[in-house]
C-alpha cells in the first residue's frame, strides 16, 4: 500500500529553497544524498536549485516525470492548495512537513480538514502535517529535515514528536544504532500508527517496532492490529501524557486527545505491547531486541568481577520478577577448573577484580551450557588490572555466537569507554547500570510470554437485549441520564443475579415491602443525584422489624436533606440483608480512545481509598477476566487466607463477562457500576446489591 511512499523513484519538493537554513533547503539536500533518486524542486520564484531544474508549479511537471512522492514545506495557509494540485497531478503519496494546523488553533484545524478532504477526494496517502518527515534506510530515502541520515538496522521507529525523532537519531549516530524506517507522525491527519504497524508487520527489514505516542487515533482497531503484529515482532511504546499536566501538554502540542493512563495500560497489555516508562527505556529495550535471541525462561545467570555489582543486579532481578539460576553441579565443577579459589562459583559468579578476558570467556562458556540458565548479564567494573577493551572483544564474540540472550553492564565512565566502543562496533548495547540491563532482560522474557500466549476471542452470549434496548430508549426519551437502584432489571436482562428488593415511595409502603420480603432488610435512598449513599446517610443496615423501618426512614430523609438539600429523592429501596460474602466492585468508564474500560476491585466504601483495582478494555475474554480478578493486590482476601473458604471466583468472572457484553452492546452507557457485588463462598454464586450508570446525553 505504501511501497512508493518509502521507495519512490521520483520525489517532488514543494517549497524547495535556495536559502541555507530553510526547511525546504534541508529536505532537498537530504534527498540528494541518494544519487539514484530523481528530485523535482517546486518553487514559483526560481528556475533551478542546487543545480537541479526547478518547476514553478507541480502541475507544470510533464506526465512522464510524475512524482511518486511529494514533500510539502510551504506555509500552512498554502498547503491545502498544494495538496489539491498534487491530487490533480495524480500524485498518490504526500508528506506535509509544514506546521500551523490543528495544533495551532481554529484556523489551522480548518486547513487540516481541507487537506484530509482533498486526500479523500483524490485517494492520496498523507503523512503529517506538522512532522519531521520519513527515512527508509533500505531504499536510501531521507525525506526529512533531520540533521543526519539513520544508519541501516532492523528497528522501525515512529514518533508523534519530531523533536523525539531528532534526539533519537542523534543518540543513534553517536553509538552506531541502526534503523529500518524512521517516521515522524505529526498530527496523523490521514496516516496514523495503525497504518504503520501494518507496514512494519510486512517489512522484511524490520525486526523490532518502537514508538513514541501521545495518543492513538482508533483505539479498538489499534488493539486488534497490535495483537496480531506483536505475535511476530516486539512492539515497544513510550506513551506520554500519563498525568493530568502531561495530558494538557499533549493537547496543546499536537491536538491529540490523550486517553486515561489506566486505559492505555490495559490496552497495551491486551495488545501484547511492551510499555516503556521513558524514552531511555524504549531505546534500551529496542537495542536488546535488535541483537538478542529470546530467552526460554526467566532464570538469569550473573557474571561479575565485583561482588557489590553482582548483589545489586541480583536484587534488581528479584524486583523485576526474574530468577537467579541454580547451576547444575557440573557447571560449578567446570567453573572451579580455571577460576581462582577465592572466586564465587554459584550465581552470581564472581570472577574477581583481576579477571582476564580468558577467565570471562571460561565463565561464559560454563554458564551458557547449563540447562537451568536462560539468559546472562555480564558485569565489569574498571579495576586497574582489568583489560576492558580485551574483555569487551571476547564477550562480544560470545554474544554474537550465543543462542541465549547476553546483556552487558560495563560500569563506570572514562575507564570503560574503550570497552563500550568495542561493544558498539559489534552492535551490542552496553547498559550504564545493572538495573537498565535487568529491565531489558525482563522485557525479553515478557515478550517471549507474549509470543507464546493463546489469543482467544470474546464469547458472545444470548441475553435479553430487547428489554435492555427498550429500557435505555425509554430513559433517553425522558432525558434521564443517571440511573440507580430502580434500574436493577437491566442486570436481570443480562442474567446477572440481583438481590431481592422492593421500591417504596412512602413510609407505609416501606413497612409493607419489608413485611412482604421478610426481615432483616437494608434500606437505601433512591435519588438520581446521589452517587455515594453512605456519604449522606443514605443507607441503613440490619433492620429487623417495623419500628426499625420507621426510625431508619425518618432519620435517613433528615440526613439526606441535611447533606444534599437540593437532591431529588424518589423514595427508598428495601433489600434482603445478605451476609457471609465479600464485597467487590465491577465498573466501567467509556474511554475516548479505546471505548469501555472495565474495572474490578474490592468493593464497598473503601474502593476509592484503597485504589486496588484492575482494568481491561471490553470486550474481554475469559482469560482476561481471570487476570482482572487475580491481579489485584487484595486477591488473597477473595481466594481465602488463613483457612478462610474461597469466595466464588468463578461467579465474579462470569459477571465480568456479562458486564463486558452489556457495555459493548450499548455504547450509550458512559459510566457503569455494580457496587457492591456480594460474592458468596465458593459454589454459592454472587449477587448485585447496587447499581449506578450514566447514559450519553
């Protein structure tokens, strides 16, 4: 689809300039680095630029010289005209480098919409606007104003920030890291991350995908594509806008609406994406994937010439969920053959400060043969006796031959510089700290799990959607957005067990309802304006006779009037008093990027205080529902601790799947909450005690 975008024969530069320092001049000079490329400068004021004949308008170019790609670098107000002229000239691929579009305000947004409309009209693919351009090392294309061409490699990088592109290219040039493709996304008006994920998936020169994103354009499709792509190639993404401050900055930078961080964490996990917390982490992980085979397990061996470094690395492994390998006895005996008696022959292996390159090789050979070792981290501190470049040379040779991942932390500054240079010459990363090496090894291990995991599809069950549709349509016709206890029937429509309850508008009705149900009962206030009933005295528990009902009713009405005098109160709800279960919460908030974001955690009044919840983007699979339940920190309280019986976890999973389908079936539901869902002991099911949801206006 984008073959001629990245491997064109003829490129037009609309806005090419003679003036040094202008973007139009920089793009032209970068394109000229490829002698096989025919370049057509477009500038209405000159006849040639840098010795290349110049056309005044793209429409003047003869048909036999029609460009495969046009790079536009004119002021924003002129870009729609240029895009339209490209369409008329039959050009199908364009890059708009110019800034001043939706990131700049209302007028810029109008310019951008005009460009999108013209691309639709003429069937054009557009990168940008407001971008740095693109680089393809396989074809030798540098259609950007970057200061340097990327080295050839197997990492594909896309970035929503042009500055991140230039920083990364400069870093990569210093240490010799190569890329297959480098794409500045800009405002993503037409082509966006989903298009390029599919491009990278089928690109034989790409083995690793890295990205800096501020938001995604089509969240559900992003998850679907990434789930497929991540099975064959690792995807490492650093996502900015994690805080409210960061999110505001995103909006002003590219006009992208940043979704909630919880939604991105959930979406990335479900999509098989490895999330990096910083640009440094993204680059660290990308380098590890670019040169290392994947480990078959999480057992790590550490080889060091300094005990302290080994201990720190072992601690970092433990904190990351990696295991320190237990060596076979044959491995220990082989280490003893050449290492000095004072060395440590167990993991971490300490070869001592005066270890030669040959001793490092012996330790590596011994440990690599051990079936209990899945990966190795090599540490070196620059002792005065250490031949740093010599050790680096021998270690690099072993890394190139190894079928197990080996990562290095040659620690220090000036004294390890020569060794680091040797490693870089082999394309091998040297991590400046053992923690960074461990984090990268952990990423390799995590990706092996991603590749091996089974990708199920959400199950679609047969529920009474007709009733649910009737209820929601009726609420919409009455312009009622917020719904509470009076809406329990919508849960019944999706086969979610609900507590036996009655609605009463007056005190006599409440007494009659309680008598009819049988004591003890719970009384709850009914009001569309009250979200947290406990906070305003809107719940009374364990009412055992009519006198209790009367006192509870009168005191509750008094409390509610005191705390929320303007709240509309429609009555009370009487419920069976349920005991012997655990309270959990199942909720949903509709994220602007990914859609229905499900939440699970311990319920009741402490959920906001504990904040011990898990998230997933609906619709979810059985495996994802199980993970939601088991991943909260307080899961042992549900599973049973110190002899307690386990709660009915299977009923929680089934309820999560039913809620997932409900909020997927009805996108009008913006917020949804069952709190609490009372979960009984194993085999006894669960029951919804309260509900609240909000509909789109």
